[in-house]
C-alpha cells in the first residue's frame, strides 16, 4: 500500500483572511458552519466533519496527526485518505 500524498509533511497555512462562522442548525444534520472568503466575496457552507478538520488544522502538524486529532474530536476513526480531496 502506498503512503498518502503529503505523508509526514507539514500542512500548509490556511489563509488568515478566511472566517469560520456558526451557521444554522439543520434538521437531520445538526450544527453547520459557514466559511466567509472576503477576497472572493463568497460563502461556503460546511458540516461537522469539515469543521473538525479546519478547527484542528495547524501548520505545525502533518496529515497523520491531523487525522488523529479529528478522530479524537469527532469520536470516530478518521483516516488520512478521508482528509484528501
């Protein structure tokens, strides 16, 4: 089995101008969040999994550690492959 891309490499920084905002509670989904991108004047709606990924993303960690942090935050096993596009 091949190692995932970026294995062992530090994650890149997330743009500092992006804003993570609390979104509405959606029946059947629960809490949602919204990313505001002021440079493109756009909003992106995200769910719980994406919120956990972004809130645990730091440039001083790698993909393996991010998967572990997200697993702990959402109380389910998350693999590195699930974090890749």
